[in-house]
C-alpha cells in the first residue's frame, strides 16, 4: 500500500495532515502509468445484491507481466472496498488477471483484513459472502434497480432524522416546516430497545403538537433499512442481538401501530440527504454528504430516482496515507467516517493545539470547537480548512463512481462559519486539481436551518398519503 499511496501527490495539502494521500490522485496516477506502459488490460468488477440486482464497474490494470503489476493488488482491493459500500453486494465477481481475483478472495476470507466487510454484507443480504473469478468479458451484464420515493408535500406530516448524537424532528404542513426541534441523545450506549421507541415517540409527539393532525410520518436514520426494518446500524450497537432481532427489527412497525397505522416510511439517512438536495435544487444527479456523527451519503440519479445501492460512504476509502486513522468499527484505515464527520474534528483538534474536555459529549465537543472558530481562533479555522481539503478530494473521488451535477454538503459539522470554510477550501481543490470537473459540478451548502434539520424536513416527504 505504501508504494501505491506514493502515487497520490496533492497540490493543496490539508493544514493539519501532511501525509494525506487522496484516493482520487492515486487512482488517476495508476491509470496514467498503465496507459503509458502499454500493458493495460481490462479489470471488470461485478457485484450482486438482493433480487439478482447486479452492478458492474469497468476499469483497467497492468498485465501480470508488467514491471508495475504489483500495484494491481492494492488498487483492486481499494476499488472493491469502494464499490461494496457504494453499491452493496454479497457476491463479488472479479473479471481480469487471476492473481487480482485471488488477492480479493484472500483479503475477504475468514482471518483476512476485510472480514468485517464480508460479514456485514452477508448480514445485510442474508447470504454467504463470496468472491468469484472469471475473464473480464464474462462478467454478467448490469441489472440495476431504482425506486421512486419522496417528494410528497401535501398534508400534515412529521419527519425525523436519527443521528448518533442528536435526533431531529420537523412538523411539516403542505411542504412548509412549521416547527423543528433538536434533542441530544445517546442511542449507541442504550441496551434496552424501549429507549429508542420512547425517544422517537417523544419526538413525534413534540412535532404533533404543532399540527392540526398527522397524516404521515417519514424517517431518516443511520444504518441499513430494508422495507422499514433495520438490518444493521450504529444506532443500535448497544442492543444485544436477541433483542435486536425481536424488538429493533420491528421498531418502526411498532411506532406505526402506536400512531394509528398511518403511512410510516424509514430509509437510510444518506438517501434523505440526497433527496433534500434534489428538492432544494429542483434538479437531479445529486450526491448528498451529511457531515454528522459519521458520514452519511445518498444519491439521486440523473433521472430523479433513488437507487437500490447502499451508498454507505462512511466505509469508503478516501485516503491512502499508510498512517491514516483507523475506523473504530470496521478496523480499516482512511475511510470517510474519519474525514467527513465530527470524528474528524475531534481527531484534528489535538493537532491544532486544542484540548477538548473529555467530560463533554460529542455534540458539546463539536460546539466548543465551533465557538472557538466564531471567536476568531485560527487553530479552529485550520481544522475546518483541513476538512475542506478532504471534501474537495473526496468529491472528486466520488465523481469517478457517480454521475454528478451537484453535491450537497450538510450536517452538524457544517453549522456556522465552519461550513463556509469547508465549502471554500473544497472549491479551491476542485478548481486547481480538477478544473474540468469543477466546470460541470456545483457544490452547495444549504442555509443554516437546512444544514441542521433539512433531512428531517425531507424525510417528511417520503410517505405517500393514499
């Protein structure tokens, strides 16, 4: 990985991360070397999800006899990791040099460094995780699926957004938010499912007091949700598995029953981020990035649909620095959760010379850094400038995997002046390093209210009122 990381040489270094090795630059340099060598061969990655949905990614690598063929292995491993968390899949089909497929099979096998990912995918799709090898021209054709969801504004609705450090709720009447609320909570350490039910129910009741009636409820929450049932999610990490299976799986059906059986839809928070962007911009081909307790991602296609992909960008690699921070959950290095979230703020604070009060919760720690920034503290400014660099290179990397016209950046980390600093530095990166992309891609930062509660408002538009 060290040799591969050395291909990434950013023109704009983050102030607090001298070793930053952006994934996008390593990939572009790799492709350039392969083409220049005259030894480039096809590498095709297929991923099968539920209901036989298949995504296919086509790229190139070195022929096995090329002098730089050793770079194929870290390149392919990082690409597969990116694709798994972007698209999802229990079956990976590697079409290309056999040694590449064998390497992918090894790292995702029991005892391998990517076993977390393999087990996670097996749990989501309820199928053993497998890696298969074939020729590049024998990978099955793509079979994608999309769903039309959201954008329903009529009636009296409640939308909620569940993060790891706070829960938000909005009362929405005919598309207009008449009340919003944020409450700090601690779901990850809760061991009783009743905590989740009672907290969400309290949020709904608080919003309902500001509406003449409640016609529907829509929810945005961290994790993977299929047909309103949580499959996995960091919000429920404290719940023992038997209680997860018997109580959390039916959590939102129990809430729906408690609210009289009205339309009640819950999806991943990243999808609602993208939906919020599409609604506010009145356009499509939108990637949403929510910089909260972790990173949430979602995508609205150029035709205005949500995908059946995972879009779990928190686990997608963005930095190939050999000393990149390690994600506490997945055990992998350089993934989005440590770059586009309040975790990044906390990681960078000591480098900036800021000591955070260990007695404070995550929301209060973030607020303390934002207050320093508001007071003109240059140390705090360097933190948000660093995150802005991350965002610029990260967006360019995502653009190699998504067709994009817009990227919407929101979440608690973007509140206040920090959001403007992040946006400005990200735009600097795109304009200097990727001018062609910058000419056709717009970055957006919603107004302060939308940054904080925009997902809750968009979530309210999810259900169809029959």
